C-alpha cells in the first residue's frame, strides 16, 4: 500500500496529455502531472517519485524533492497565516499545514520553525 509522505519507485502504466499514470498497486493508478514528466517517459519505465495528497485528498506523484519526508524533523519557513493555522514551505507546490491547535507559540510569516512531518489521519 502506497503511503503519502514517502518516496517510491513506480512503473509508468500510461502517458496522457496531462501527465502519466503510475502503478500504485493496491492504491490504484497515481497521477504524475505533466510538469513533472521527464522527456521521453513511456509505459513500462520506472521512476522515483515522492507521493503526497492533492487538494482533494487523492494520492499524487511529483519528481520534486520536499525538504523532508514523514518522520523527519526539519526547519521550515512559515509562508502564510490563517485563523485555522499556518502554511509552511516544504519545497512542493502544496504547502504543509500546521493547525492552530498544534502550534506551541505564535507564528509569523517568514519565521523558521522546527517541524515533525507526519500524516494526520
């Protein structure tokens, strides 16, 4: 079973106009968006990708490298603050979210904080 927050080497099932689908086994096919598809990638090729959740909770792949994976403690910069929590820059298009209830001090945009990366089930 594929878990978000980790790297995997997956086989390409098929390429489409908007990217490529990777074989996620029991997790089904996982989309690698077009902007991350290496030139010449074809069905049957293997590719190391990082897996995370998109805005709708689906597994999605990227060839970008985040600043940490699940289980790592890393220093991340606060990118934006909202009433519900803060968004942290971890090197991917989708930022990490730290809920207000998990913040141990007041956060400000631009400050760097230590963060344990985990999946909130």
